[in-house]
C-alpha cells in the first residue's frame, strides 16, 4: 500500500512563506506524478501545483493563482514532494493535500491534509 504524510502547514502572516513537504512510502511505480491540491471552506478542491517523475520529463504545472509565488519540487530518491509557498495571501488559506498518481495503474492516493492559514 501507499501512504502520504504531509507536514509544514501552519499560521503565517500575509506576505510570509511556508514550505510544505509530503513523503510517500509503499509500492510506487517509476512513472508517476505528485501534486498539491487545496480546498478552502465552501470551495471545490483545486490543483495548486503538480510535477511528473523523471521518466515523464519532470514537468511542472501551476494554478494561475500561484504562478510566480509557489514552487513545486521533488526528491525522487526520497519520494518526497515539496511546495515552497512565498508571498502568501489570505486567499491561500486552505487545507492542502498531497496527491500521488501512479501509471499505468491509474491508482490515486491522497494525504491527510495540512492546514495553511494566512492572516492579513
């Protein structure tokens, strides 16, 4: 089985920074993508940033709302994905979830979520 454990959430003032980490363990295929999603109160869960494994180019993608402020990266040896969050805004307040998608099985795994709260 696969387990994802997030860390790094917390309270921060607008303009501040946080770094989220997500460590994956278990049977993880070489071809995969890892991503951060978030869900704010009353809103749908949305993709924040994603990154592919080396075998699929390691490409990244970001939600327009976080481009230029957030950076996603991964340590393939550790099966860990990070989200560096700079210039945080109150609108970034949400529960952030780590996601792992495996290919070709199509299996999808989620972490338990970590709360990020940005005060103004």
